[in-house]
């Protein structure tokens, strides 16, 4: 289970292949949409070529729906939704519930003591609230009692039963993710196990039991440590993101602030679930070998049992305020020097998002303008990237590069700005523009090859606002003109609308030496590979690592060929880490 942040059209939209003569054969995903009486939206795509079904559902809630004090709760729910029901995940449901109630009583007392510690921190009586010396005597007593309750619950729990039932039935690829705008759950099951999927997924929405809530909360906190605090630039990127957004809730991290995660209570979680995991706020999606009429009947029988929510989930109403001045962020990190420039742009479905998406592809990759200019031409950088990220409520465009040894961040920043300046004043040659459009079309067409890629397209588009974008977005991309690209560059790439991050090597830190296993990766993939490798080195959970390996090997089988090198790198590093942990 992971939290991820993905750019819009790198994972969505179904279009067709464009030939050199620019003729377009439209390829539509034949989605059948219906709404159950209690509010669930159901999207169904029949595909009879393979006797399997990819099933998933997207809850229209992400970190943007949180508030200060409970940041990270949407991601925490991604974990909690696998903990089972009164009949799944426990040996004794009655005893289990008694333990949960007693845990809450003890936690209420612990929160009173923790409030005293925060008061002491504000007054200067203690300097670090997380240090053992700061704990009150009563809190230490309560922690001992609470630990006993945790152990008692573990004894009555059946570990990973939810996953075991699915696996025994031949299912694969069970996983979930959380982003700023959505939380999604998905799996692939044999075609004759559709009713099992209906029962399992509806049960965890109808009768969820958030057992091991506080121990799982600790797991999330540890995940934050590995993914953010222990990576070379994770904590800096988090702070830069908070600087970039002023008013919008995008400014806090998906995984949550470190002070919020351990403070979230089960009562707050119950309230969050009741508000955001109600039928009207969830879309069910099926792709594979089934008949629509049968699937609709099963969905009505199983998901129809769940009561309609009493009030609609609130929308995000806070809008980002216009930026009136450039922002700059400087940090020393244990990494090679690098520069990033970010501009605020537009959200999902905005008419300008398509031109910005094409512009990303013009700049991106080894055949893109940034690599040619900064790496091959001026030779001031070792790699470069570009990313357009249209989220549900707002968007951002970023360019960046790693500084070449002997060059300066200022030289790289100036080179990046020069390339953006050329976009503002010149026309993109027709041949270059058409090549980008052809690449778009070919890549999106490949995503129609299997059930799971189609499911992902529907999940992302529906989560961001409208699943129909999978059938309409391609035509919008093909309609982008050189003038459109120039106009969006002029409109959004203004100095007062940008934030610049400059990372220099921390004193005493040595330059990164490239891992030989990264040969063959693109510059963008190498950047991701470094972050992932660092996170894996900090991970000490052997069993969790084995689960990650199984999930990655499953994903690798149906991955986009262009993404396979990075995924193969990850698989190899996970295997190496498993070997290291097993030898200890």
C-alpha cells in the first residue's frame, strides 16, 4: 500500500495512434455507467479476451480534504481499510471489540497527559516533546497499560486474512494508493470470483473494524520517516512544496505532518470515514470478463446494503491566492546540486491543461529540449526534467536539472530560463509538434492492452473529476497548436508566479556515484531511482519487503515498456534488501 503523486496524463486518457500523416483512429473505452439507489456510481467495461476481472473503487477524498491537526488521515485510512471486519481478521470479534473500547479509554487519558506536555513545551519547561524525558509519570504508566492492550489484540487478530482470502482464490495485485485528491483500492481476480470481490469490498465498507488503529498509525509514522526524513531531498522537497502553495491544502504532504500523525484519534477517524466513505462519494469500477447485467445485480445485492450517507461530503473551497512575488528556497542536502523551478498552472480538465501537457513532452526526456540544451549543448547539467501536474483543484508546472560537476546552480537556472524563454517567443516546428502528438497517441493506445491499465485510467480520471476524459482527452491533445503552447508559456511562466529551489551539496557530503544498475534509465527515472533506493536502505521490515516484491513483480508483467527499466531496477533493489535483512 503506497501513497503516490502522479501527473495527470502520464497515467490517464485513452486515445489512438496517430500516423505520420496525422490521421487519427479514435479508440473509445466502452464504459457503461449506472448509479445504485444509495448513491454508488458503477463504471463497467466488458472485455472478453482474458478470464479475469480488474476491480477497484475510488473514494473521492485525499489529503486536500483534510485540515491542520489531522493531516495524513486520508493516507492512514488506506492502511486501515485492510484491517478487516467482524468476520475477517479476528479470532474473537466480541473480545476484539472489548479491547478496542478499552484502548480508547486509555488513549483518552493519554491525550490529557500529552496536552500537559504541549503546554510545557510552549512554556519552555521541555525542549523536545518526543523525548522520553519529557513524558509525565502518568503517561509512562498509561503507555505500559496500552502496550498490554496492543499485545492482547494481536493475539486475537488473524494477520493479513483479507489478503490471504483473495490470494487463495487466485487474485493478484491487491494494493491501494492515496494522493492529494483521491484514495483508490484495486485488485485482479479470476472471472468466476466476481461475487467474492463484491462481498469482500462491500463488507469492508459496510462493517469495517479499525483494529490495531494505533499500532498502524505508528507504521504510517515510520513510513513517513523512511520516505521523507531518511531520503536525501525528501524533507527539503516537503518544505519547498509548503512554500510553493500559500492558501491551498495542497501545501501539506499526503503522508501528513509529523506532529499530526501520532495525534490522530480513532474518534476522528470514525468521523472521517462516515463523512468521506459514504456511497455518494465512492465510484466502483470493473474491467474484464463479465456481463454488465450480472455485475449490476451483484453490485445492487452487495453494495446496495450500505446505507446512503446523511450529508454530502464537502468540497474543497479554499482557492489559491495569486502569487505577487517570486519565492526562493535554498538548502544544503546530501545530494548532487540541483535546481527546480515551479509555476502555478491549472487543474484537471482546464482548457489550458492540454497545451501544458504537450509542452511537458516537448521539454522532457533525452530527445526533449531541456536535455538537448542543458546536457548536450551547454553541458551545464547531467540530467533534466519537466512535469505538468494538473490535480483536481489546481496545477503546477516544474522544470529542473542536476548541476554538472564544475558548473554552478546559477548557470543551470539561467539555462532553464533561456529554454522557457524560447517557448514564449517562438513557434514549435510542425514536425516537432507532430512527433510529440504521435508519441502521446502511441503511449495511450498501449494502455488499452490489458484490464489493469484501463482500470487505472478510469480510477485516475474519475478521481480527478470525470472518467470521460479517457475518451475525450486525446482529441484535446491532438488539437493543441504551436500558438496554444506559446500562449500558456506567456500566461503562466511569469517571474512573480514562480518558486525556485536550489539544492547545494552539504559540507562534507561526497558526490553521488551512479549505481551501475541505473544505466539505461532516463534522467527522470534516475532521480526517482535514487529516492527509492534510499528509502529501501532505510526499510527494516522483512515481511513488508516481501509483499512489496510480490506486488512489483505482478505490476511488471503488464507495465508500459518505457516504465519497465525503472520497475526492474526497483525489483532488483528490493530483492537485494530482502537478502540483506534475511542474513541478519
